[in-house]
């Protein structure tokens, strides 16, 4: 050893995505290849997972905690708290006459034909005994009709606190037009209970439709103490580990926020995990020069599908959390119950069905040899020769092909009078059809023809289905990221800081004054700027976009249209853009009067166009490992497929299907007629001929 | 030749997605509250012959998945590509069953041949006629129920028939809404056509043609496999509509079901004759008309939630209907309020299933799907407003294992309510309360779902409130397995003030500025003995204001003092109540028990049988006369049996010698 070099002043970015089974850690330091690792998640203590990842980085990657400049985090804490019903005990205060709005919802059911059903509204947030009414009334024009009865507010809050409420949500009718009563109610409560967390609907979601607003406000109160505790624990863990860098969290729209802001707006963390994955897919597309994408992340039990247009993920105004619709903007991820562990079964009329039930990871597919007795998609993949039993998950789990054959023979092939391979192909066809409809739904919902998109396959099972799905959709291009399994964590590194503020602005477009619009936007900008200041972002680093939710006068479901204030006549352009969008999405538009419903400002700072100078370094060994017989849908008999080692493929390496590309975290099936090329950053580009 | 099972499943997924994307287009672009918020519409795909093979599972109304478009398809000849056909006439083919429903069907061609139809309907808020919203029980002839358009082309080879449209829109009260909704429906059938083309491209025309028939066969096979699990036998069940016309006497819907191995005959012939009000349900006497089988869709789907929903479900059934009856009226009987009848008929079919499979079926749902409309004017601008404000749906029936769903459920989950924050913006009213009604769920080990109460104030003179489909103020939603009937519905103006009016089943009334309307739906029936409901569950209901302390004591025998259950007092009370109140499998509530002391099964049977022997025009008229005569006779003599009824009928008939 010669003399010690002085430590380089490195600025290292770290992305940590904590999932149910694995914690993915990705680390990027300038001028070096990106590094990634999957560590087992320690259930119940996220700070332990963070400490472990920091320890891992310093031991294996020579990263000192003080060198970490940004610590970025994607989390499932919010969604899990809802699924496991582990949020805070809250109380709900409403206008008199409306305490049951939360319970009754819109009165309709998702499962229309079912006569036997459980509640579809999130009644668990505040059952009847924890919903209180207070006298107050505001008219549809925002005028006070009945003044707020402050004594009732005090009484209601007192009762709720005695009942154990840790937070209170307040939702009054028409408060989005006149928030005075909600604001005053909070003051009244705070005067007596200064530390109680209070969520106001006029702040959380100041938009019409009282049920939807009540739900999101109640979720806000339900999540606040949980998110507070979680982030506090994480921050303490970071400090203990010697990381002084600020913690930033991924929000549902795909932008990061500092913990101070995240604590204030907990409902914006619902899609934190999947949003990071979509951002990761977006970046991989950008690296390959593709901006219009479908990303599909196929895991064991489900698949997350999202649409990216012009390099931006599509945002939708409301999403589903654990089965409940929650009106908070989020990346438009369509989660369907179809994955590698999905179980194939026969219904009473002898039809082949796959999913939504899954064998999960325990006992897992039959071929895992852990006692699984159901035929899964993964078992079919083994039968079809796609998965090498000795090289599954990098050889960490040895699959037992005879078990896969037996289970498919018993559960599917024999009852249907099919050969085992035909049955396995059938399982793939049925599950692929479901995924194809999932993709169609997100693309056609946006009026986008899927044929012109590039499919980005993520997750452990994504690359196995990618070419089959693309062929079904007449998509000609597929991208397989270098590390599909840790792309969510990588997405964190590239995401911008983003804040969004919206306001109800019900105005007909005809005769609307631009000054009034400007004034409203200025108010929204101030709101965003405050949030950016809390994240210590310099104003000059911020880029701003505006949107208007619009509809034809008489309609009820708005479309989000970009509002470009730099145009010569912004409102005229807005109308034209609305017509074009309405035509694209619904297939018709007329020059009828339209109106604005809400205005929205989105402020962004930072973000990058790649997940880092990847410095892709192939192992240098022969990429071609062997060949074996596989079955594919397009051919009657078995075909001979080349088997490649992904880690050994050099940039520019080209090959033809039928082929299988193996790597530690996934297996890629390249069907006949597809040509694969490794691009310079290590991503794999597949084209159909 | 059938296509293989794997391909069939793939086709099923694509077809469902096609129907749902049609529905999505329709709902998102429609203009009337009734379509865009309440979602009273359907979309679907039919075979070239007209049988529905694909319908949405999560959007729109549930009544039409078994709809057969064959009759109206045949009424148009010479289909061209780009044609879109339309009808809203209940007497042209019985596809449309009341005038506000405008149905469209668009042929989808492949190489010059029709392969299927993209179809759908919207319920227009108004299509003209005698009353706002076009529907009222008071109407007696279909001609009073608005404009009737027989099957006709709205688009010819892609070209809109503007004259036809003008005729239609000139005859309705809110033309912009109708046109907005119609445009959305046109967009939906166009979406359907596009989706069909995609499927043909994927599967090939031969497999597509066979496949869509296979989908129907497949659902039929599933339905038959469910029937195999229902014990063979004959089951009788009946229920009543409170009034056969405004202020009238009860109207019976009766069913004798004969369950075979794989098929079921539903004999409805002991039901009331054709009415002179508008609650007749036009079916053309078809053996498998969709409106007769709605309860089957719900029940079978509940038993097999993975089943594919399409017209194949109807095939194992054969319905027997009497000509000139409430379920098979003759032109020109009014039919506008057929929904009320269809809803009660669902209760009857549910009742037969509950009798056949007591452990598997829920108690009766509320059985009242009241649609509220307001015709008023803005006090400041004078703008006339006519809008549907909210469907008032009651609670779901209690289920084996669960309480009934509150506010809506069972067979009524397809109608959405309208946010107060939309109602008050679009209609100059003020909503004072919209919530659940305490003590309204049928008591039971599992409680029936609670009903909904809506209270609002109006501000303009000559404001007309229509509360369509109101019923069950008298006869209640039945409980099963010892569970009790749900609470009846109610309708008040200015309750508790000197100007108070009790309106019962009234469905149209005029109110004054400042009047407060309070309307409650009915509660769902209970399941299992209420005295078996754990006291802790009753206490939780009290804390949530689902039951009152009084109700807990009266209905459940649970004594609660200062928020605490008095166990000793409760045990004693429950013991006492258990011994004195032995209920049968079904509990129908006190009103029906009282009514049936006079008009029990055999007595009513005699009446129906005799009425069938006179001409249709006379049946409703004579029924009333007989009811009056029987009431008078009961006052004098007390006990009345079938022989007396026959004698009274004979006496009444003799007053009209022209009948003999």
C-alpha cells in the first residue's frame, strides 16, 4: 500500500425502494457505473432496512455516509397502512345532515350483479360513532346561509377525542367555494387541543363532489400520524448512520418531495412505489430515444401497467387504493391481478381461467418444491422451456420441472384433453390476453393507439411475456432494461422534485377574462413556491406548467388540458386543445361551449435524462451459453432456442429469436421473428421484423 | 364447431373489455345527470340475430344483459354500413320497454355481411308527454308517455337524419340534454364497432362468428350447472305492489316455479291482470324476456361471481305469462312505470330462490328504487330547470353471514346518487339532509341494510316534485330465516309543521316556496332471529346511530342504559320475546299479514281466475268493484273464503249484463 489518497469530495445519490420482500438499493456517484443490490426487507422496521443498506454500501461499495448528498426513497407505507388498516384512529366532522356521506358513497357498486357484498366505501376510516355533525351551511354560490356553530364544533371534537381520535378530518358542503367555516373550525379545535392533527377538505382537495372530497380528507387524517412516525423513524435512522443529507420521498405523481412537505400531504404517497418504477421505465425509454411507452411491471401476484407520452407518465386525477377510489392525482397505473404466480384453474363449465388468485412466494408455484399444489404461470414457463431450472433467480432457487409437468397435467391438461405443452401454452395465452386488455385499457382510455408505442418490460417476470404481449398489440419495439428488477430504485435517482397545487375554478370559457385566470394562477404559484422553499429549492431552478380541467358545459367528467400561458391567446389555444383531446379520447367533439372546472400549477426542479453514466461493463465471456427446445404460441412443435448470458453481451451484440436471455434477476424470452440488439448503456432493444 | 376453450376465454376477456369501453365512452361524455351521474344506461354487443353476448360488468344498468334485439333488428330491412337504428317505442318489438329509453343498434359489417350489432340505450330524463319526465302512475295510455319512435334509421350510411332528430327534439322538454346524451350513445356504439373490428382482425372472421355463439352456450352451461344445485321441486312465492294505481288497492305478483334438473319454468300466471295505470310491464309474452329474469342475473352471479354475464343466462328458463296481464299487457296500455313492477318482480323471484335455497340467499332488498325529479325555476333568473336529483335506493337484504349493505345494495347497486354539490348548482334547491335512517333495517341476526332519507327545500312557486317508483310504504321488504321485515318507506311535506302533508306512495306533487320535502326509502329485510344477534353488535349499531335505544329493546330485546348493555335484563327480555314471537321462514310485516287475513292466497287466486274470464278492458275495473264489495262484506260477516269471493264476483259481474 502506498500513501493514503485524500478522500475525494464525492456527491453520491442513493435510491432506496422498500418493498414487501426486497429492499432495492441503487447508488450513483459521478463518473462511476451505477450499482444496485436487492436486500431482504426487514418487516416492521424501515429504519433498520435503511441502516442495513447504508452498512452494505460502505462495506461493499466503499461509500461513506457523509458522501451521500441525496437520499431518495420510494415507499409502500401509505398503501400498506390502508391494506392492513393500520392508520390512525380518526374522527370526522361534517355539515349537519351529512355525516353518512362517507358511508353511503355514491350509492353504487363495482360488482353490479352481486347481491351478496361487503361495503365498497372506506367506512373503516370513521364508522358512524366517530362521525359528528355541526350546524353550518354554505350555498352553491359560496354564501354563508347558516353561520358555523362553534360550540358544536368544540363539543364534537371533545367527544371524538374522548373516543380516542388521534386526528380529525373536517369536510363541509361547498367548503371549496368558501373555506371560512372549515378554517374557523380548525381554530376552535386548536384552541383547546393544540397538538391534534386536523385535516381540512378545503386544503386537501378543494374540488366539488362531497363524497370524493370527504374520502380523501379522511384518508389524509388517517395517514398523517402514520407518515409522521414513519418518516421520523427513517430520519433518525439516517442521522444515526451518519447521513446528513435530506431525505426525499417519491410522491404518487412521480415527483419527489422533502419530508416536511410529505408529512403535510400524506395522501400523495399512495403510489410512491409504483410511480418510481414508471419513472425508471420512462428514463430507460429516454436513454433509447423513445418517449411514447407502455411500461409493464410483472411481479408474482400482479402487473402494473402505465402509459408514458412524450417522455411524461400520464397522470390521472384519482386512483384506487386497496380497492377504494381516492381522488388524488397519481401516475395512471393499472394494476391487474395477473403475475407469474397466478393460478390456472377450470371453471364449472370447463373453461380455462388464470388468476386472480396467486400462489404468492409461499408456497409459490409447484415447481418451487415447497408444497405448492396449484398450476401457475411460472410452472407453465418451466414446461415450455423458458426457465432453466438450474438458473432461476441466478441459481438461488432450484426449480423441479417434474412437479411443474405433473401439476399442469393434473389440473389443466387431462381435464381438457390436451397435451401438457398445449395446456401450458394455453395458460400463457390466457394470462397474456388479460395483460393485453390491461394495456389496451390504459392506452385506449387516453385515445392512444398502442401500435406506435414501445413496450418497456419490468419486474422479474416482465421480460418473459414482453414479445408475446407486443405481438398481440402489434407493437414492434420492446425495451428490456439492464436491471428490470431494481428499476424502481433507479427511477428515484432521475426523478425531479415536484409540487402541485389545484383550485376549483368553475368558469365558462366564453367571456372569461385572462386577467382573472392569471390572478388565480398566481395564487397557485405562490402555493407551489412555498412548498419548493420548504424543500430548499432555489426559485430559478423551478420550471412551471399549468393545467385546466375542462368539460363541455353539461358534462360531468373533466379532461386535463395543458394551459400554455406563453401562447398569444392562451384561452383560445386551450379551447382548441380541449377539442382535440376530447376527440382523441372519446372519438367525437363539436364546437360547443366548454368550461373550466379546476386550475392546477405544477412546479418541477431537477431530474435527469438517464439513470447515470451507467458505464456498462460486460463480463467479456462468450454470450452464447447453449441451446434448448422450447414451445412458443406461433409454432406447432418445439423450436430450438439459443440461450444467452445477459451479463456477457457486449454493446452492439445482435441476435435473433427464438432465443432466451438469462440474467440474475430475470429471464427474457425472444420469440421467433424478433431481433435483439444490446445498446451502449446495456439495455436490450428488441424489434419485430 | 366450437372454438377451443382457451381461445374462448381470450374472446370473453376481449368482449367484456369492448362492452366496458363502450360504457365508459357513454358515461364520460353524456350530458344529463341521469346518464352521467346516475348511470341509467346500457351498452353491449349482440350476435347478428340479436342475442346479447357481451355486457359491462361494472357500469350501467343491470336489467338488459339478456335483451334480445331480434324483433327490432327484423323491423329494418336493407342495412348499410354506417347505419345506426333507433327506437323508443315499447310496442315495437319489446326491446324498448318504456318511452324514455332510447335504444340504438348499429350493424357491424365484415365484407358486406353483418357479423354482429353494437347496441345500447340511455334513459332520457324526458321524452315529452303529459308529465315532466314522461312517467307517472296516473297515466293510462302509452300515448300520454311522450313521443314514440318506431324502429327507424337515425344515421343512414353515416349520415344523420336531421329531420328525424328535429322531430324528436321538438317533442321533448329539455332538448339539449337529450341531444347530448344521444351523441354520447352514438359515440358508444361507434366505439363498439371499432372494438369488434379489432377482435375480427385478431381471431379471424370464422372463429369470431363461432366464438360469440360459443360465449352464449358457455354461459348457458354455467347457468344450468347452477340449477343442478337447486333442489328440484315446485315453489310458490308472491309479493305485492302497494297500490295498483294512485290510491288504489294492492297488486299481486305471483310465481309458481318448477325446478327441474337443468331448467326452470317460471309460471307468473297468478299475477294481476293488466292495469289501467302505467305499471304494466311490456314483454310481448316472450318466454325469456330480460325484465322477467333480472333477479336471476343477480342471484346466479352472486352464486358464481366468475360467471360470464350474457343472454345465455336466460336459456334454461321458460316464463309463462297470461295475455292481457300486468306482465304482458296489450297495446295501448301505459307502461311508463314498468320499473316499479320490474323491481317488485325481482323480489318475487328472489323469494322463490330464498325458499329453495334458504342457506344461500339473502333477505329481500329494499325493493324501492325511487327516482326524484324536480321541475322548478331559479328565483333570480327565472331559468326553468328540470332535473333528476337523486335515486333513493333502500338498504340491501341481510345476507347469510353479513349485515345488509346500508343505503343501497342487493339488486339496486347500479344507480349512483348525485353529489349535493352538483344538485344545488344545477337545481335551485337546498339539500338539508342526506343520510341513513335509524331503525330502518330489518332486525335479524344479520341486520337488513338501512334506508336513506333525503330532505330538501324548494324556493319557487309551482315547483313539481316527481318521486317515481315510490312503493313499499305499506308492504315491507321481507326477512328470512326468522329475520324481520325492513321498515317501510315514507314521504312528507313540511313534517312536524302546521302545513304538514303525508304523501305515502304519491309520486307527483306540486309544492310552494319554502316547503321542505322529506322522503325515506325502505329498509332491507333481516336474516336469522334478531334475538341471536350478539348484544355487542346491537350496541355497536346504537353507537353508530343505526338503531335507537328503543329499537334495540323492541326489535332485538337488548336493553342498553347509558351506553352499556344490561346483560341480565337483556337475557330475560330476549327469552320472553323468543317464546312469544315464533316466525316462519319469511316475515312480511304486519300490513301484509292484515291484508292477507282477507285476501290470502286462495281468495286472491279465485279473483285472478275469474278476472281472466272477462275481456281485458274489464279486468281492472271489475277487480276494484270486487275489492269494494269484499271490504263491505267483510265488515258485516268477518271471515271470507274462496267460495264467498266467487259469489261476490258473480254478483258484481251480474251488474253488467253486457258481459254475459
